[in-house]
C-alpha cells in the first residue's frame, strides 16, 4: 500500500504573491480546507509546505503556501503533485477502497483460479470497473457485488464470480 496519496497537481500560478492553482485529484474538494500542511513532490523529492489559505475558483483550488512568496517561486512548482500522508486520508465507507490500494491486487475466481492482477480502475460515474491484466489482455470487471465477492487489501487478493458464459466469451484457459 502506498504511504502517500496524490490529491492534486499544481497547474499554474495565481496572482503575484505566490499562490498556486491546483487541479484537484480527489473526489472531495473541501478536504483542502481541512489541511494544515501538504507535501509537494518536486524533482522526486517531497517538501512539506504549510497551507495558510484556501479558496476555490471554478473547478480549481487556489492555495497559499507559507513557503512560496512570489510568482517566480510559484512558477517553479508548476506540474508538481500535491500529496498527503495516508494518515490524513478521509475515512471511507464500509466496502469502499482507495484506488491506489486496489491496483496490484491479484484477482481469483471463486474456484480459486488466478485471473490476473488489477492494473487500473476506470471511474465511469456509475460503478467503477476494474481492469485486470490476464496474460497481456485486459479483462473488465464491474466493481459491483454481483461480480466482486470479497476484497482483502492486506493480502492483496480479490475474489470474483464470473457469470455464466463469461469464461467462454473471454476464452479463459484455466
């Protein structure tokens, strides 16, 4: 499991006093108001920054960080990711998971046959879809209870039930 979560990306400066314009990469924009500090990844190094002000403009978050005091300084942070320690993560409802915890999980059928490893999660608005690498092919499994029977984040294992005919349709060889 990852130690840090990416919650945004600095895409530009804002004003002349060092504010940065952030594209949120989280479902809960209001989480920025609760943060006292963040980690900015720049040149593969994490720098802790203190958040002194937060405002929202359209779909962006404007942050004032104590460590950035000019437009010139702010420009050097363009394209940098904003991370938080996992301990600062929001609490998820039961049977909900962070995407970063799902990617890399081994997927087995309910007959204990290895399907593959989750390599991506598509967020489609309704329910998510897990993309499983099955011998170089992508299998798409809806993240719904009819298919997903259990997820064990600690042991990186998911059990799925394949509907009748899917094994043949996907030409699965077990």
